[in-house]
C-alpha cells in the first residue's frame, strides 16, 4: 500500500492520515490472512492424513460386506473407524469417538489408529478376543490420553465366518445394534464398560452373539443420533432404525449412502457440532 506525505494540516492532511491508517489496517489484515491461509493449509494436510487412516474402500465378498461414511464437524475430527479382514476367516470392524474437537481430539485419533492397527496385526496373539485387544491398547495409551485430557468411547467387532460368531466389546459406546433379518427388527445388546483413557488398568470383557444370513450390525458415533435440524430436533435412534428397516435389502454401501443423504436432508442448514460416522456390516451368506 502507498503512504502519503503528512506535512499538511488542512483537509487533505486529514485525508492523508485516514488513508495511511487504512493502509496500515489493510497490511495487518493481509498479514492475518496469510497466517490464516497457512493454518488452513496445515489443517487441510492434517485432514488428508486423518482420511488416510480410514479404510480405502468398502469390502464386498460372497460371505459379507462392510462399508462406512464419515463427516467431521470441522476440518479434522475426533471420530475414527476402521475395518479389514484379519485372516481368511475373520473380519474386524470398529468405531471410536474421542471427546472434544479439533487438533487435540485428532491427535488422540491418530494414536488410537496406530495402536489399533498394531494390535489387529497381532490379533491371533489375543486369541481374536476384542476385550483382550482393547485391554492392551488402553493400557498403552491411557496415560497419553490423560495428558490431552481426552477419553474415547469405542466399539470393536470381530466376525468369525465359519461359526457365524460376532465377538464384540463396547468401551462406553453403548448398545450394539443388530438387525435380525428373520424378525425384520433390531436387537439391542447392552454393554457398558468404561471409555478408553479413563484408567490404564481397565479390564475389558467381550461378548459373543451368533449372526444369521442377511443380519447386519450398524455401528455409529453419537454425531448420528444427535444430529439436529434448525428446529433443534434430534435425528434419534428411532429414525435411524426406521430408515434402515425401510431399506433392509440394501447392501452396506447403499445403506451408508442412504444414511448420509437422510442425515444431510434432516439436518438441512443447521450447523452440526459433532462428527458423524457410521459403519455397516452385513452377513450375506
């Protein structure tokens, strides 16, 4: 910006002062903008790194399919989800929801992602028991999470294809939602254990349930059921169940697409304050 010589005290002099003041403010604004753009760029990079922690693509096999969608409330979020085959006969899928928002929550999701991937690579060592895996992961990361004053709720599932058995654990993540195809309805299994990061000596116990053909598991973070619209009405568990039941024949990929669209339509222009994540797993044969 240009600066005007100030050796005058008439109206032009005042105009020059005002112009110089404006020029200084524009310079300040430009400096703030450059800093903001740098920060925005860093956040975009962090968001790219976070997305790289999530599964690359849905999995579809003759025996099962699994898919997901996630939408952070800000550029980066505190939700984590993952799925992968563990061996030729097992598949793992999970969701985690870290307390708080922004960078501290994202750092904790990175930590959880790293530890979970390591534990899943050695799942055989834990006899494919989700409770044993979570006990070990929590033991290692709880003290670090306390430094950030964060905790996380998690739901981890291992499905064994030959026995049709689902082994699962909930660390403060509430009920397991099972769609039972023969009944055409949801069965909810309560499993309230302490969230991850509260204490490093928490012992987690898994549960087992048998699944039938076309049964499905729906994992989601509370950003889904607590999504709200401009009237401050919540999306809610009942709408979640009814939307699923209305589309019960859909594949996991289609189900995720339907939910993403329905939550967006329901929310409208209301700004969401929580990350939204869903994982859908379906037994096909």
